[in-house]
C-alpha cells in the first residue's frame, strides 16, 4: 500500500522510499537483534517504569543514524528543519512511518524528530547565541528535549496553570509542577511554560512565558512516570521546578506572550497525531485483510463472510475518508489559508476513526487480535490516547461549534 501519491510533491515518494531503506538497514535489524529488550516490557523499562538505559541507548542510536542519513529533521520547518516539505509533507512522512512500523517496530517512531522531543521549532524564537548553543546536539540526535505545559490542575485550560516565573536580577525564578511530559524522564532540555504576569493571565490576555531550561539545572527534579492501560512503564513523566534560575537569554520570545508559541506547537502536534493514527489504521487494516483472506471457519474464508467483509469495508471507507480530510487540511495550510477549524475537524475525524478501525481489526482476528505478538491492542491504546492529547475531542468540538454557529461551513477556499 503506497500512502504517498505523486500528484503534487513528487519528491515525497523518493523520501518515503529512502525511509523504507533506512528502516530496513537500521531499525528492523535492531528489533531482531535486541528483541529481548525492545519486546519485553520488563527489559524495556526499569523498576521505576521509565525506559531502561538499554532502551534509551537504542533510541539514541536510531536518532543519530537518522540524522546522519538526513532524515531526522525533515518534518520540522526551516530553519530548524533541513528542507521545507510543508504541512502536507510533515503529514505524509509521519503517516508513512507509522504505516511501515506499526507498533512492533517502535524504534522507527524515533527516525523523525517529533516536534516536542527533537529540535523544537520554538527554538526559532530564542536568542541566536542560545539557540546555537543547543541546536547542533539536538539536530544530530545526541540530545533531546521535552515540552512542559500540562500540569496536575491545568490540562486543556492552560490559563489555570500554577507554575510561576518571577523576574529577578539577570533572569527569572521558575517554580511549578508539570505532568504528562513526554520524554521528560530523559530529555536534556525543556521548554517550560509559566505565568509571568498574573494580572494578564487572569484576564486571559497574555502573561504566560516560555523558558528554556537545561534539565541538569539546580532545582529541577524528575518525578515518577504515569503508566497507562495497565502497562508497567510509560514515557509520560512528572517534572518539578523549585526556584530554578532561568537567565534572561533563555526566554523564548516575549516573556508575556509565550502562549502564541505554544499554539504553534499544538498545531504541529495535531498534524502529527492525524498522521500517526491514519498510518496505524492502514497498518491495522492490512493485518485484518491478510487474516480475512487466509483464515477459514465453517468451510469458508473469513473474508467471504458478509459480516466480516462489510465490517472491513466500513472501516476502509472511514480510514480513506479521514485521510482525505487530513490531506485537504494540510494543503489549505500550505497555501496560507486560515485552516484552524479544519485542523480541529481533521484531528477529531482521524483519531475517532482510528479507535473504531483498530478495534474492528482486533475483532476480525479474534483472540489473536488482543495479543502482544500482533500489537493491535497497543495501536488501539495509542489512538485512544491521542483522542485527548493536543486538544481533546470535546475542546475541538467546542471550537468547531463556535465557528460553525458564527459562519456556517463555507466552501470558500476549497
């Protein structure tokens, strides 16, 4: 199944073919060679639930090999990224990667730099000397980042955050707790959001700053991770900042207007999540299709039974429709259209489709669909998580409703 067509950006076909070659050379052999570490959750995580040193080392190897091969920063916008593939390019490369890797070859998920873990595009707004100090190691994959926004009392409503940044001589004093921070347990650098002007923040008119914090700074502590779905480990950490000094040159942009930078990042996250779940859905449908074409019951192949064939047809229709919605959205963004509402629609459509599609694939496989060996249950969990991440379905529906009630559903710019 070729998830990238050649109607508009011919070079994307070549890039995806190159990605396939890289996966075959650097990712699949590592999964075969280190299966006991990568497939066994007790080796993949340590006693505290974070990735083990062995797993972290393999992730870093893949990042660095990808950077050397020229793939790692492809989906990041210049000047952080190496080339400008646009929103559609970002979407299609991530989609292709998740389709090829599924959940079993999960090291492949680190071949491209995720916007929160690799060289974060927010670094474009940092002062040049500071940006240059960190950028090389991040682009090479030797170091990684995390994005500190969510808190125990502030999820979708970031104006409720309690982290505070107080001006002091030469910089800021930062204190607070961040929760659900992907890569927080192993990141070398964090972008941390905090209230910098309480009056503006209370009025929801600004007053939130973004601060670059090296994770070895005095006052920074890595707390426990939060395992989900009964798993023994997680990559979602709690981070503590206790009177951490942040120099003035480590402020990202205007210390009173970091919220705008955060929204740019969240938009990148929504694009990534659309690609992730569509790629996983196509991967799951391939598994279900292969099973339906080979498994026999009551003297017939499963695919010859209408109950199974129509279930797969319904999910194929949904998956294709979601993909079309996503690509339309990113093409709009690439021509500079205001497509914030379309992006909200795409994330809801793609993520909720993926939950249904992967569930249907598990049903077609029967008990085998629930096994760790196949990996469909983990794909379902990944899709279920991103129904909340980077804007829950409820928050996005509220956004769509407000715009729809005000403007309807215009065809302008289609």
